[in-house]
C-alpha cells in the first residue's frame, strides 16, 4: 500500500461524522488533497467544500470527475440508498460504502427484518403491515410496551416505543394514514420490545472479512439519565464493557458471521461500514437494527482509536483485498460530548455566533456538525447538533474529565449538552 502514489479524496456528507472523516484524511500519509461535498462550517476551515445533491448519483460522478478525485468516502446513508457507489463503480471510481443492494439493510427495515429471520439471527419478533386495519387489529393483541417502526428512512425518528395500546394505534395512524414520514410509512413494522442495554457495533466489512471496531455506546435521549425525547445522539464513548468477552463471542458467532454469510448467500457483495445496533439482553445479544454507515457520533470516537490509517483500510475494502489481521487499535478510551442548539430536538435556533476556546489541551479536539462559516470567517449555528468535543484518555474517567474541561468554554446562545456522557461505564468501572 505504502508504495502507491498519494490520492485525492472526496468526502460526501455534512455532519460530525464527516468532519471526523476529514480529520482522518488530513492526518493520512496516503492523502494528497481532500475536498468535501457539501460540508459544514468546521470543514470549510480545513478543506474546500462544494455543493452537491447527494440523492443524484450522476451529479456526484460529475463532481468527482471535475475535482479529479481518485477515492470517495460516503458518510451518510441517503446517497448509498440512492446508488451513489453503484454509479461511481460503473464510472471506474473506487469508493468506500456499500452498493444500493447492501444499503437496503438500512433503507428498508422490512427488508432487514426479513433478512434477520431468514438467516436465523437473534432479533425482536416482528410483523410487517401495509394496511392500517390489520395493523391495528394485530397491535391490540400484543403485550406492552410495543415498538412501532416506519420501514423507510426517517432520519432516526421513525420509531415509537408505545406503552399503551392507544399510543400504539396513534403511531400507526400517523405513519400509515397521516403519512408523517411520507412513503417511508407505507410499510410499518410492529416489533417485540427488547429489554437490556444497547451497544453500537461498527464493522468495517469486505465480504466475509471484517474488522470490529471497539464497541461503543451512544446516548440517544436529550436529557441526563436517558430521559426526554430521542435525538440523533447526544454523546458517545468507546470501548464499552457491556460487551463482555462472552457477549463478544456470541455476537461474532450468532450475529456477525451469519450476517456476512447471509449477505454473500443473498448475492450481496458488501463492502463498507456495517453498523449493528444490538441489545444486550438476559438471553444474549440481539439485533436492534442495521445501519450501512458509521454512527454519528460514534464515528468521532472510533476514528481516533485506529492506530492503522483508516484510509488504508477503506482503500483495501473498496479494492476487495482487506485483511483485518493487519489492523492495530489504540489503547485507552475516547468520548464525545455533543453541544446542541436551543430547542433541539424540536424547532431549533439557527444563526447564533459560536465562541471557541483559544487553545485545546492535548488529546482534545472539536468536531463540527451543524455549523456554517460566514464570509467574515465567523462560525454560526445551523443545525440541531452543533458540534462535539472529542477527548481521548488512558481511562474513560480521564477522557470525561478532559472533555468536560473544554465544553463550557464553547459558547453560543441556547447551547445545551448532557453532563453525564459515559455514566453507565463510569459506574461499571467503579464497580457499582
Ligand atoms: P432503530 O431506528 O431501529 O435503531 O430504533 C431507534 C431506537 O429505538 C433504538 O436505538 C432503540 O433504543 C429503540 N428500539 C428500537 N427497536 C427496539 C426494540 N425492539 N426493543 C427495544 N428498543 C428498541
Ligand atoms: N448514533 C446513531 C446513528 O448514527 O444512527
């Protein structure tokens, strides 16, 4: 790999995950130049950001050709589901991310549920419905809580955990009748509620060969102690010991290996990230969902934990030559604390100027999500999750301390964040 010439890279996306991937490119000895489409305020300070419609594969191919990019890293799921990697492959441009056939694991929950059942992979029992009346009749007979999911992409908002039958019916009506998620609610899944603690398992997959990154934990609720509304993720840390050696053994044997074999058996040549959301239940790990890209904010904590250059891994996966035995991981723990805009996850404030600390302690970095760079150079808020403070330490406790020493030094009107990121693991580490 080292003997090859350096490459020009294009990153697709505009969130914190993509800013973390940009930082990987800027550190990589493999990369001569990097640009981003469409990017955000933080990325605009470090690389050229270009406009693009990520749902239009032909537009992406034209952009790659115009910029002379030699490798494309696809951040979010939407371009993958629209077949951007298929179009790039047809144009002879290597890219990191699965083809549309693999992206269906995230783009259609009905498809992924069927995949899990066919390949006998542990997951929640579920039924799929296309008609409201049979869905309502079915849900009335189920015990509570019960989980209602829109099958299509709904930006992480298409899941309702109903604690009463009235709430379950209301969720079905809003998805199937009022169409709050548009055609994503044409098919709805009614699923058994799984009790346990969740973990995010990020795999970098090349057919049946895979690298499992350290298990991480996201914090989806807006409020401390996991209360309040669901968000895209208010913080994350890795590694998490909720995945004990025994859980990891079962995860690999009962979930990961059957999934990769199943993909192959179904004729899907999967190359890219496979994010397996698991619930660690009293009967073992079970799949909550698949995503076909890195988690955000999990990506921000996992990239700094790779001692091997992630670009080398992504290039080898795209080429179909990856061997996980060559990869080295770093010791220690990493955390991200997300700073959100006023009103998030509801109607958010935008356009507030952000003040940054003058310098950062060693091992701490700021990753931008919803920010914009004004022509005068100031950075303003422009999205729900505004930015994140990433910190690495020998222990999680040290990483937490470092991150929270910087968080209050970032200021903008309406800013809010959780003060308890990593609390489950800190308790475990303290033997509580
Ligand atoms: P999903 O988009 O499928 O990941 O669902 C979003 C969140 O809802 C998950 O991260 C879980 O916290 C929760 N969830 C989804 N399905 C279930 C389930 N069957 N049992 C318990 N919690 C679930
Ligand atoms: N952090 C959860 C996700 O990226 O879906």
